[in-house]
């Protein structure tokens, strides 16, 4: 599978995950996430939200655009 096909497949998976929380470790280990496709990921890392601090991110209508749960935070604390 060439990178273009692999990237298209990943984008389809993300499109199908819209509105759900996706494990950050899954995105973090996917080399096909480019800054042009998902600009929020590099900006989160630049702003100190390193992947190891995040549990998951949410796929939204605008793409990957939401912060995630901070490790150790529970839903009741929000």
C-alpha cells in the first residue's frame, strides 16, 4: 500500500469516528497524520499538550479539533 492509499484509508477511519473519542496513543503512533490534514495536533504539542498528557481527542465535524481528557481527570471532574 503506498502512502497515499494508506492516508486515504486513515482519513476514512477518522471520518467514520466523527463525534467519538479516539485514543491519543492510536493517533500518536500513526505516521500518516500530517500537519496540513490535522493542524491541531502540532499546535497542541507546541503549547505543551504533549501526547503523553492526553488520553484521547475527539473527532468533530471540522476534523480533529478538540482537546481531550487530561490523564487522571474523570468525567465527573469536568
